[in-house]
């Protein structure tokens, strides 16, 4: 089911309802994006790979739990609980998870996980992570599910123990015996197919160095509560609804306030006595919506009939495909994710009992031509091809079905007078041989209520071309089919030419700005149009008066001063010195600008590097208060020279866009200190645009 909501803001909502297992005919399970190991793939690619392996098309694939963010080596690792076919792949972190027990019942449960290593002599050490990357002053474990190797940083601060295991895969609440095969320092070490690798850092190194080749040790991972064995689990956070009460448990599950109360695209799963309900909600790309807060999502899940509900990964991860068709996101391809939840139709295939016409509900203007496709379907909704021996009937006769390479519905009826109420008709298809029938609803309007264009603004280089997509909609948000020859497009001062038949815009040699005015019936849309781009210097760093230094966490040290050497342009530059050593989680030092950029396309800065390896990023905020964190340099590896680094600003950022900060950050446990010099901060704009005072 798909809905378009107007409150609390323009939203697109997609809902999948299915019988709550252990009902027959439906199978639900999480899957790693790499299928056999961790990896990153968008949901429609996961569906394609599963179909290639199993020979059966998944009914739906929806994004699952959280995963390590950023660009580091472990960015594809699931965060929190992840159990697949009884195998423990990600260690629960005390947050809620969607859990399937051994009897196939599904619940939402807050899972706690604890790993322990027992060495010879009885020394017990905690295992802090499983397949989720290295961490400071701790022991972590990698299994073959992580992939071919540990991707451990090359450093003598690490020790790695390669061991065979008496029985794989690793399952919760069981004790395993391992035998040491190799002891190595830091670096990318191979993970044996019949074993594991322990990685120790800092204070944990001495304990692991006691192990020698041939030594035996034991380990186990306790996952509680577990009244029965866990068949599968996928972590989320926070729980949204408990016993019918919508109250996100964000504090209990250690979620940040900003994550909870900022509007984002969201994915959630809910339960009631009979159903399991999957939901994606995203901002309507044509009406400017952003998403929902977690309290709004919790209320929505209750209104959909859920007595319990859990938030899954969201934001740009929110994605859904049904029968390999991407449903969410609406305006772009899905982002690669680390895992997904797959729904299979396991009911046996039967004989066809009906026809299905695609599209099944048609909203159109007079003169529209709509290609049709007819499939057969059995009682369990398995679809199959059918030959073209079809008889068509349209009641009332508002048009006809043209039969050539494929059937096409042509709307000929015009409405007598302007009205917001559409004319309703029924299109029937009947297979002449076996008598199977199917229907589609037809709604005819005399004008669109909403007209939008993709892209919403046109930015070309000289002698470039671009395609336009004009979207007509009803007041309720249904897309309208329309005759393309009914479009009227005029050019207002823009130095471009238009191929109206193909909706192609071409620029010439001249730079400039203007607009396209697009009309369909009495609905219109104005598209700002630019030919050419220009770079404008925002800051030469002659002063630090408008800059502030921020630290996260407070243990980070940082300062910014103006220097006269080295400089990239002019006679001054800004030296940014930082110490990100204190702390084990992400640490960052910010140069805070808080200035209005208007309509930027890209940002660049000259950086005099010191080889420290810090990740250099920029944080922006658009008119909807969406935050964009863009990479200027994945690692500052250059030393003693200037390099100009650049980041493109996503086209979905709604202007005016503000520059929050340029910052350095690290997510690894190793100490990191540095001193870099910044100069000539520039912003790229469409021709004629400038920063906003």
C-alpha cells in the first residue's frame, strides 16, 4: 500500500502487511548484503542476487539494521544484533531487535550480548565486538562471515591471533574451542574458512601475546534473553511502540536527541496479533517534505494498527523494492546498505485464476496514451506470463485499446466542464481461451492540480544538453498520464534551445541565466535555468574573528591561528592544529563558520598537508535543516605541499544552503595529531548566483 500524506508535512508512505509468522505461505529473514559475507549493496541488487541464487524472486526486500558509517575499512559491518540462520554475525549491544525464535514466532526484544575469551590458566578477557571492526584497548573477533581478511591497520599496536575452531558457525550461548595457528602484529591478515581471528589493541595486546602456536583456548558469546534458540535477529533502535503505547525508548537505548527529534526518512517494522507490518516513509520529493521524527513515526505505527514497533536504519538508507521494482526512494536509486530483510512468498504455485492489468489504477488527461501489460496470477499471488489473446472492454466508452506491439490505452473522452471530480471508468480484460478476467480503474481529469519538473533547476555548461521530466499530478498526489503534445514550454532569457518533442534542452556558447516556463492546461511550473558555472572566493583566511573552534568530545584539543607562512594565495592563511588522541569512538575538531551560501554547487579549499592521515570533511545544512557531511579528503596523506580539495554538493539539498563547518575526524582507535594550513575557501555557483549576505 502506498499513501501520500500532507501532515505533518508532505510525505510518501509505503506499507507492507503480511501474516505474522508462523503463518504459512510467507517467509521472512534478514540477509547480509554480500549474501555469504558482509558487504554493501542496494536492496534491488540484493533481490537480483537472491533470485539468481534461489531461482525465486523475493516478494519484497527492505533495508534492515544500522551499519558502520563513513568511508573506513569497516563501513560495511552491521552494528548491533545480527543473527542469520542461527549464526551469530553481529553482537547485540543492548538495543532492540526484530527476533525470530526457533518456533518461527517473531517478537521485538531488547537483546544483550557478551563475549568472553578463556585462556590457559583461566584468564578471562571480554570480546568487545564481533565482525564490526577494531576498537581501542580491547579484543575483537572476526569470523569467515566478515570476508577474506581482517583489514586491520598496519601497526605494532595490534596483535592478531589466527585460530582454527572445533565447530562453525558460531552460535549464541554455546562454548567453542579454538587452537592457535599463527600470531601476527597489525596488518591485513587472512581469516581461515574453518576458524577465526582475534585482534587485540592497546592494553589487550599483552594478554594475546601469551598465546603460542598450538595453544588451545575457549570462547563464547552469550545473548540474552533467549528463552529458546534464536533463528534470526536484526538490530534496530529505538523501540517505538510497546503494548500499544507510542513512546520511542531513545534514552534507554542510547540514541542521540538530534537523531530522535530531527525529521528524516525512516524505516520501521511493527507487530500486532495477526500481522507484521513494514513501513518506509520519506519526504515527498515534489512537495518539499523531509521525513518524520521518531515520535511522529511511533504515532504513525500505532495508527497503522501496531501494538509494538521498532525503528530500523533510515535516512538515506531507507529503501524498499517489491518484485525487484524500486519503490523507495522515489526520486533516486537506493543507497547501498549492509543488510536487508527479505520477504518470500513460499505458498506453492498453482493454476492461474485471474488476470492482472498493469497499471492497475490509471489517472489520465484526455488524449493520453498508456502502455498496458497483462499477467496471470494464481491464488497465492504468484505471477506468470500470458499470451496476447485478450479481449478488451471499456465502460463507459471513454477511449479504446490500440493493439500493436503491445496494448495501449488511448483516452478520447473530454470532460464537459471544469471539475475536480474525475470521470470513473472500468477497463476489463478477458482471455479468450480460458476465460480469465481482470480489471483496472480509469480516472479521467480535465487538468492537473500539481505540475513539477525534474530537475527542479537546470544548470548546464556551454554546448551541453539535458533531459526534462515533467510530472503532472492530482491533488491527492496520483501521477497523471497526459499527451506530450499538450505541453507548452517558453524560454525566459535563458541562452538555451528546446527540443519540445523529446523534452531536451541544449545550451549554446553563451553563458547566462533565465528560466523555462512549462504549462499543461492551466497548471504551470517555472524552472530556473543557468548556463555556466563560476567560482567565488568565500574566505582568504585573513582573520579568525567569525570562526569558532568546536570539539567532539570535549577531550579533543584544537586551535586555529592566522599565519603568514605558508600561504596559497595572499599573505595570510589559517593554521588548524588538533589532537584527536583522547577517546575510543569518533573524535572531531571543527572550524565553525555558520554562513549562508545560497545555491552552491561545490566547495573547495587549499590544504597544506602534514601527512597526519586525518579525514577532512565539510558539514552543510539545507533549508529543511537536513545535514550533509561531505568528504574533502579521505585522508591527509600529503606532506609539505598544497593541494586543492573539493566536494560536490548534492543536488537534493534545498537552498538556501548554510556552511556549518570544515572539520577533521577519525574513527580509528589509534592516536591522531596534526597541524594543517587552510587557504582560499571557494564556492562554485551557477552563473549569476553569489553568496547570500
